[in-house]
């Protein structure tokens, strides 16, 4: 048979045609082609010289391939190959890819001495002695195998690129003479001695991360290095790096480094990662002016002045350090906004978890413009120091909170024998006393008395704040104080606020259950103190108690901090208007104007600050509530408590709008106020209730505790759990509010109760409920899903995302564990599978482990398969594309990219590579506004195994054009032959009617009759925190019983950019 006849026979067996490409294209690694098809190349003599076959069982074609004796280039990746003995006679082979198979024996390769490139990664190889005579090898990839002995490589001196990562190697002495090496991968092994590398002076890129290295002196002469990866080792001394002045990228995070002075002359560095070390002095960085990415989080840095002139920075992570004061220059970085976020992977400057005193953290949370405004106001109007704080009284009902508050306000107040319970919250302003550090200054405390009934606990999350002093009253006679609850909720919502436990004892005879020493040890960050008193017995103890409270208030960290003078004046005037309860936004702007704050945006920064510290309530991003400012929070709480405490709603939780409005009307709330208060109780705000029709509402917190009767099929459930050592009230009831549209109705009754609900989306049902575990005594949210397997993951993701959003919105410091079910054969179909902690899974991944043992079956399970049961909203790929889009916006004019879509897309492709995303740009085809050229997508994204992970289609859009949009989407779906999990559409928008066009585009896509059924499309811009001039929608479709996602990313590129950005 001729070579072409053999090829046709292979096509007949595998049921697919081969595409012909040139030898040059095969030689270049198919850089311009999607690896979704099969390819061949042929020479002038009709002899096949190249073959590429992926993802087909090798037994179908193997016996034919070996007859193609002129083969130079052979790619048989991912074909389930076990035995390669038949390849031994293909001695003309120059390039051989066998990655992603199940090969353990490679002895058949020993005579393939013409090989230049050999890829054996991701197999089961342990013995590589066969390779010792393949001295022509230039590129060798042996990563992700089981290799420990590499002595066979010692004479392969022509090697330019060698990948040995993810093996079991400890001795690398065999590499000492491979002086032609340019790129060397040794990460994720067991290496401690790297002295063998000292003469490899041609190295440009060296990967040594995730080993056990402490001494790096062998690297001191490797002056050609551009890229060096040393993270996750045990390095203390980095002086060996001081002369490596060609370095562009340096990774040193997660070591034990203290002194970084060796880096001071590495001025070519653009990327430097020093996080998770013990660094305090960063003055050595001051001249590294080419840096654009600098990570310093989790160190001990307090002085950041050395960073002032590093103006090229686009990413600067300073979170979890010891920074106290920010200077105005922090706002001078043009390429960076400023953030205060726990989990943050975007461009920008992150300051989260620093003990910053100025500006106030509430200002930092609003971003760079708010910080700039803060400094501007100080320049214009000067400052006034703050001598004011919140005094919070908490505890069980009848413990004496109100009595003590009344006594502080009026020392002559006679405490009654019978103590009544506070309903809701009682707020009193202006308890004045001499500042204990300077008695010429008047100190003012605002007193908050919180009702102790359990039904009110949910309200705590909205009003307990940091930078306060907490007095926890405990009636020692009743022995009913839940100290752990109060300490936990104060720690969670009150930050590191101090707490005074006042034990109200009869005749000072303590029978308390309060173990002071134990609680001080357990909650050390709260600075707990104790004071014993009998509130019924007036004597000198009251004076001592008053002084202790005044001293603690005076010692709060923020006392004396400067605030813009006009802010203080506006705040005082707002507090003087509290009898009005609320004012309109126009009244607020007028008041600010009166105090020389004339710009609306400046006034809104102030309202955001006052809202965050609990002085007012202003929901400036809510379209219904943005036009009203509640200047008396107590008035709001009282209105809500009227509903929560109504006996008619107990165990029922259902009410009508008419009933609600009549109750409020009887309490003199106007019609307009009633509408605003109802909006406040709904989803996106307090999340206390949801509507079931135009007139009826349900408040989950008031529902029966008894689970309704229903049938639940436990067969093949997908399970997931959230586990809380401490669980604040309200998470499950707020989750029910958020997911109310999915609650099942049976026999005219909704399957919902106080602590759970049965939900349905499409053909999938979900049982979601909270319980206290019997064995461990901890709170758990249990999620079980039943239905079509490919839809369960999607619904689980929706449920989990909503739980996480509640955590982020109200309980940022909450500790919890996500528990993933084991996917081993035994657990997969079990009613009670074993659960893995998410943190344990991630820890193993970080250490290069790919499996974990199931405690029940003792079977090793792939970690990636466990994690795949839920999609991570903060997916790196989406974030990277958004970052690249933002960079395009900031630089496209400077770089003269013009209006050509190809130029813009090529820029995006190059940017993505900076985030370690593997991209394969397609052939350029000019302005693709028609979408009809060629039919190739614009960018192909690949994983580390060179498999296509996603496609990117891009086009320009100036107005709504159904032809343009439809042609591009059709092209994307047609090109995606296998149904990838996710793809991306980039729309470069050139109109000043950006938001109008976005809405029209969104509506148009929602109504397209897609080839694959559209489940839904959601605007997720707000959820993922995009800027105003980038909008993102996620469309989910059913493709052959698999959910696929398409992200539509609207990118604003126009001269009107500044005005558009400010419209949001």
C-alpha cells in the first residue's frame, strides 16, 4: 500500500478525515491551527512525513501508522496508548509527541537517534535509561511521571529545553554538563541541593518552585537568567541573586526571607513576587522602576514610602501587613485603583487587612477617588480630630442593659426592681464626659441598646460595627448568658473591639458560669475585661464602672484621628435632624453645599463613609432607595421589629402588603415611607422577606421550625456542605429569600420552613437545610441535589454562589469550611459519602499532589475531579480576560491600535500570556465587523496539556446589528466542534450610548433562537465587580446534555470614556 492508501484506511477505521498541512506548519507545531482535528503532511514523493491524531483509541490505527516509514513528525497524544513497542522502527522520526497516555515502558525509543523533540509528559514512566543515547535531542518533556533517577540524561548535551517537573527527583547531579540548556523545569520534586546548576550559564528560564531548597548560592553566576521561579521553598538568604541583572520575572513568595537588599540593582525586573515571607524593610525596591507587578502581601511591612516612584506598577498587593498611615501619593498611580478586598486577583493596589488609621478604612473601601477626595477635603478645609465613639450594650433579655444605659445618661436614675426587655434597638446620642487623656476635651458616646430576644439576632448583622466599645451584660442570677455567641458575633462584626463583661450579681454573690481566664484565652483579639456589680445596689462601684467605660472609650484606636473639618460639620447637622428620621437626596446635597462641599460625587463619598460607620443608612446603589437617606437608624429598626415581633406571624411567616401597610400606618409611617421600608426588607438589602405574588410576602425567619412532609429520593444525590464552627443568625433565611423563585409548591403549600427549603430548577431538585451535627455539635448547611447529572453541577453552583455572596456582604471575617464529596466508586453512589475540606484539597494541589485518599474506601481520588462538582465564580480565565480588557482600554490610544479589530485582539492575546494563559492567535482577517471572513475564531486558549480549553471570538460594534452579532456567535458555535465548557465573546464598543447598546445587545442575545437551547443569560457585571465601562453577561446553554457557558464581554473604547465611567 502507498502512504496515502494507508492514510485512507486509517480514516475509514476512525471515522474522521485528515486535514492536509505543510511540513513547515507541522514543524512549527501547528501554531496556526486548532488541535481539534487530525492532520497530515506529505512530501513531493507522496510520502507522508507528519501525522497528528488526538483522543482516539490507538488500537484503531496503530498497526497502520507503523508502516509510514518516512514519518518525521508524529503526534499521538491522548490516545490511551499503553504499548509503544511498534514505534521502534520509525527511525526517521524527528519529532514525537506521546503525552497524555498510559505509557510505562519506553525501551522502544532507544534507537530513534534522529529525535530532536520528544514529549512524554503525563504518563506513568519511572525508568528513562533508554534515552541515554538520544544525543540529538533538543527538547525533552518528561513532566508528570514517576521518575526519580535522571542519570540517563547526563550526556544529552544538545538539550535546549528540559522539563522534569512533577516527578520524584531529589538528585540532579546528572544535569551538571548540560550547558546548552536554555529552559529547565524542575518544579514539584524533592530537590534540596542545586549545586549541579552552577555552570549552566546559558539558562534563560529556570523553574525550581515547590521543592525543599534553602541554599541558592549555585545560581550566582547564571547571569543570563530572565525568569526565575523559587517560590514555595525554605530560602532565607537571597544574596546570590544580586548580580542577576537580566531578570525580568522573579518569584520568591512563600519562603522565609527577611532581607531583600540583594534585589536593589535588579532594575530590569517587571514582575516580583515576595508575598508570604518575613520582610519588614522594602527600601531596596525604590529604584526598580520597571516593575509593573509587585506582590508583598502577608509580610511585616509598615513603611511603604520606597514604592512612591514605581509609577509603572499595575498590580501591587500589600494586604496583611502592618501599614498604619497612607500618604496622598498612594493615589498617584495612574494604572491602579485601590481596593480593600480579602480575595483579590485583579489589577490594582490591595490594602486589605492592614491596621490603617488614616484614611478611615471605610474611605479606602470606596476606592482611589474616595481617598483622593478625602485628602482634597483636608487640604481645602483642614481637619478636626474625632472624639466620639459607639457604646454598644448587648446581652440576654432582662440582663440590665437598658438600666445601665439610663444610669449612664442620668446618674440619679433609679433602677427598677423588675427589668423590662428592650424591643428592637434603642439609640441615644451624646453621652458627654471629659476625655480621659485630656479633660479639656469633651468626649461624646452614642449609646446603642440591643434587644436580646433571639428573633432580633438577625438584625445584629446590620448594626454591630467595628471601632466600638462593647458592654456585655450578664445576669449572674439567671445563668442564661450565651457568652460564646456574644463573643463570636462581636469578633465577627465588631473587629477587634474591646469588650467589658458586666456581671450583674445579687449582693455580689457570684454563682457565674463565666470562666474569665478561659474566655480571655479563647477570644484574645477582643481584649475582654470583667466587672462585677449589683445593679440594684447603688454605691461607689457605679463610679468605678462609669470610669472604666469612659477609659475604654477614650482608648479606642480611632480616637483623635483627623477627619476633614467639613465632614464633621455635616455629620453634626445630620444628627441634629434625627427627629425627621430621613431626608431626600436633594436635601442632603443642599446641606452639603451649605458646608462648602458642592460636588455631588464628593457628597456621595461622605454618605458612603457615614453609612459604613453606622451614622446613617444610605443605599446609594439601589435604584429604589438611592434617593432617600435614613438619618435615624433606630426608626428603621423599630419599623422592622414591629413585623418580626408580631404574634400573628409566628410559625406562619406569611403576610400581605395591605396588612403590613396598615400596621405601619397605625405607627404613623407615611405611604411613601412604607414603600421604602418594604424595599429595605426585600432581596439585595436586608433580605428579610420575599414576595410570592403582588400582594403576599413570606419572612423565612418567622416560618415554622417543623419541616413539612415530602418525599425525597436519596439515590445518586450530589451533596455539598458548608461547615461553621460559629454560624451567625440569618444565613439560611437570607439564602431562602435569594433563591425563593426556585421553591417548590405542593398541594398549595411551599416546601419551605425556618431552616430549609426544597428547590427545583429544570429537572433538578435541591434540598437545602441547616442543622446542628450530632457528632461534632457544629452548624452545617447541607445541600443535596437529585436529577440529571449534567444539570446538578449548574444548580449547585448557583446555590453555593449565593451562600458565598451572603458571607462576603455581611460576614467578611466569617470562618467556614466548604466540604466536597468524595468521587470514588464507593462514595459516588453512597447516601453518606466521605467529605473533604476544600482547604485540604488546595493544600495538596499547592504541594504538587494530584490525588487524595478517601478515608472510607482508602481509594486514591483525583483532586481535580472532586473540585469539578462546582464551578468557581472567581475563575482565573475570566478574570484574566477582564484584566486584559481593562489594559486594552487604558493603552489602546497610546499604542495607536486604531479601530482594527485584529490589532485589539492581538493586544488581548499578548496580555493574556502575561497571566500564564496559553494563547494561539488565528490568522488575521482585518476588520471582522461582518463576521463572514474565513470562519476561524480569533483566539484559541489552551491548557498545559496543549488541549483547547476555550475559544475567544471578537468584533467591533457601533450600533445594534443583528447580522453582525448572529454571524459571530454562529461562527463561534460552529468552530467549537466538541462543546467546550466555556467560550468568550469580546465586543469592542464605539458609541457614547454604551449602556443603551449594552441593554439592546443583552435583550437581543436573550431572544436569539440558538442552535443549542438557551437556559438563561444573566448580567453578572455587578457580581464580579467590573468597572462601569465593561459589562459582562453569562449565557448558559444545553449542548448534548452538557451545560456550556458563553461569556459576553462588552468593552468600551471611545473618546467619551471618562464621562461614561462616571455615569455608573
